[in-house]
C-alpha cells in the first residue's frame, strides 16, 4: 500500500447545497466549509468533499456523450424506505437496476446507487 484514501471530491456549482444533500443521505456531518470547498465526514469516517465548478456540465445518465464522471454506491437495509427518503431529499430515479441495486441522480445530476445485500 502506498497510501490511504482520504476523500472523494465531487465537482458541483453549489458545494454547500450538495454537501447538505449527501450529509442527510449518508448521515455524515459537514466538517469543513470554505465556501468553494465543503467536506462531510471526518477522522475515522468516509469523507466526501464538494468543490465549486460553476461551469459544470452535469452527466446525463446513460448518455455516453455526457458520462457519469463518478458515482457512489450507498448500502441500505431497506431499499423501499431508502428510496423514499432519497427522493424526498431531492434525488431522482434514473433508468437502471439489478438484483441488489438501483440508480439515482443527486440534485446536480451525478448518478449514485442504492445497494443492498
């Protein structure tokens, strides 16, 4: 091993707004806010940072001309309850699902999956 993953950074037009969405989705507190860079999570937890990109062209799932750029897999216990809560936060359902996963978009358009065992 060369090093350990510290954080995943996601480009977005409004870092605080997207950080608040993922904070509620993942149950991680906002631990850093510099305006154009906001982080959720901290020591001993996964960290996700949100970096201002005012001219971001959001992905268009599943259009290869505007690829997903990145996505997170979020493990849930009850997919129906989790989907209802994610949609209430501002997510939207996207085409695509398997035996143990469904695809959604965050409020900016980045795809993420809710997965279960």
